C-alpha cells in the first residue's frame, strides 16, 4: 500500500485553516479529496509541523459554511524567503462524515464569480450567460465586493454598471491592496487573487493603462454579449487554476532543489567516503536490485522502476544516470502526477509563444533540455491516454513537437520511468496504454518495500545519520540499541523516504554528541518496538520469518533444479505466488 493516497483534481480554495501543531497565519491555497496546499507565516522555524509529521486541520468550506476536520501527514514543507512557508498535506482520516462533505463540495462546485454594480437587466443577462458554468455572487457596494472576495474561492470579478468612476475606483483600490506585501497571514497571496473582467465604461487611456499594468484580465466594454462573458469567465477560471498550480509547484520545486543542493554539498567527495550509491544493503533483494541497476546502466534501453511510494526510485534513477556514461549531462526529473495534462504536456514537450493563455514566451520543454542525458518520469501511471500516445512517439522516434508549434526537434534522451502501481495490472484494467507499457517494459526493476527487508533498516539509518550530521552541521554520535530496535520493528508505510525524514528529525533534535535514542524518534515508532529483551539476538520476528522463508524457497529450487513449477508443487504453493516471493528474495528471475 502506498504511503500516500493517489492524487485527485485540485481546485483553488483560499480559506483560513487552523492547525495542530499550531501554525501562524495559515491559509489554504488549493484542495482535492486527498490533500491540501497551505501557505503560512510562522513565528519561527519551530512553529508548526515538520515534514513527515502528522497534523490536524480545521477549516470551513465557502458558501455552505460546513466545517471540515481532518488528520493528515505533511508530505513536504518549504520555508521560503520573506518569512512565508508552504506545505503540502496528504489527508489520512476525516472526522465523522467530513470526507463526504468535502467530496460533495468538490463535485458540485462551479467557478465562483463576484459581480460588482450590475443593474437588474445586467444581472438577468449574466445569470443566463453563466448558467451551468459558473455561480455569480452580486454586490452593490465596494464593501460587499471585498466581503465576497474574502469567501476564498472566487476565480473572477466582473465589474459592471454605468458609473465609470465607481468602477475604475474599485479596480484601482483592489490593485493597491494587492501591491502591499502582507506577512501577517491575513489573506491569500496577491498573485492568486481573482481575475478582473471589466464590463463598465472607461476612458480608453485609463483602461489601457490598467490592462498594460496587468490589473485587469479582460476588458469587454459596457454591453458584452452573453457568449463573450461566458468565454471570458471560463478563460479566467482556467488561467486562475493554472496560476494556482504553477505557484504551488514553484514552491515545491524550489524546496526540493534547495534541499537536494544542500545534501549534495554535504556529501564529501573524499575517497573512501560513501555516497548514495554505496549504501550497504544487507538484504538479498536489494543486492539483486543494485546488481540489475549496474547491469542495465551502460545500455541505452528504457528502464521501468516499480515500487511503493518512498522506496527510493528517484535515487536509483540518479545512480542509473551516473553509471550510464551520460553523467556529465543533467538528469531531468518530472513528477507526472503533479500537473494537469495541459501543464504536463507543455512541461515535457515545450510550447511556442501564444499557444495558450499565459504562454508569453517560447519554452523548449524537458525533453529538449535533457538532450544527451536522462529524463526521469515519476508516477507515469498518472498520465492520460492522449499524453501516453505522445510519449510513445518520442520514445520510438526521438522527435519532439512543442504545443502549438509545427517544427519538430530530434533528441537523444535516455528514459527512466517509475510507477507506484503494477503497470501490467493497469494495462489489463484499461488505464494504461499497452503499447507504451511494452516500450517501457524493456527492463523492469521491482523495488521491494522497506517492511520486507528489515535487515536494511539499521544500515540506512546510520547512512542518513551521517548524511544529516554533515548537512545540518550536527554531531549525533550513533544510534542506541533501543532506537535501532524501534526502527527495525516499525512497518514503514512511507518506506525509505519516511526513514530519511525520521532520521533528519532525530538529528535536528539531538544535542551535541548525543546518541540517538528512542526519545528522539516519533512516538509512533516507540510504540511499535517491543522491549529489547523480547527480541532474539538475530533480529525481529519478521526478519527471522523472512530468513526462514528465503531458506525454504532456496532449498526447494535447488532440489528441483531451479524449475519454479516443481518447487511450487513441493511447497504446496501457487507457482505465481512462489515466483513473486522468490524474486523478492533475489532467488529467481524470469527469462
């Protein structure tokens, strides 16, 4: 089971959020059925939950006012410059029927539009124009406009009426408010504010000045047609959603870049010091995985990495890239589950200026940027059939055509893909194109979850301890036996990523020269570990059972000359099940 639920469609949402642990000035940025994006202005570095920790959230939905309470995990946190913090939280448990309330809100919500100063005739025309597409909320004064905009979900503001001075004054006052940097947590970021569609009279020079300054999204004139209004609102909603997602992704990517840069600088290049490729895996299964990585790295074939979230697929992709002979060219990484189809297509293949709203310049795309190197496509199972067809063409021909363009560019890119799901099962279920799967399936490496290889946990923990000592300038001096027992006994639903976060937290909490004990581990790990005198000297019950199973399978295979079906009959097992377990232990590989 994956550590996090699959992604679902996000919708913009700007409402105040109360968190526990408390986080000052916290607002929602967007929301889906499985998670929420947050921004905050913490009072200090220790304010609020850290990455990998549990958090309780409480907020109200616009319009209905229904209250939502939910517990989740902080999937990522980035403390940006300017005292602003961004977080991505994955939902785990809703209180009562709150999950149903949220799902109903997301399923029934339309684009929300605030309409200022509309006459009765204009209001009737706007209701007819937006029926089934958007929900209008009417205001007759600037105070009512401000109140409606603070609802938290208005994508557009239609400024109507016949009073030119009143209309322009509202636009300019909103622009002035957005120009002020607010670090108090009293509102959402100004870049994500409602798009202004101007439908009132105005002197051309003032209107042009506002438009050129980016303060209005569209100027339709005082008597626009219903179709013109409808299309402008729909465009505003789409652009608003795109900017929201781009803003969130920019923060997450900035956080990942800064973190990886800090860790790479912390890894010394001196001979004899281990890097990420030299972690001493003790399990037979991971030794087999590393053997396959070293075997396939020099050859220009597509590689498919399959395993649960957090098993280290990106780390293996970086090792593949480094050993491939293409290490002098950058490895380009893209999470295919992080963007909508339109944004992902533009990100991968590029776009030309004017291809869509917001395309203000040509963008080459990641395949072009990775030319001569490697591109790592994570969570590829989240791509749409249309995008899968375009990926297949690039894999087969190397030809890339940008969105909105006609010129084709040829690239030489090694593709490494990763999936949290069994892509073969996805093909059989009709959710993934068979032709792309067979093209990616040239060389598949299955990565076992950490709970199935507990003998690797202490070695990985010591590796991360050394890593974060250097990265964070700490001096934790080792791992105590009680902490090692807790680490070994835990089930690790978040796999290696969760272990990494646990050790980062322990190093941060440690005093100079202190040994990491169970006190420095999250409470959930302490509860998972039995007292040390209940453990045999050769490991936990799970580890001992794993060794017994491995020995029995090895013995059966040797006795029957490596013929899997005969060994399965001898053990009273289904051959498919035996094959899966034998592969997990590194004892058998299908031809």
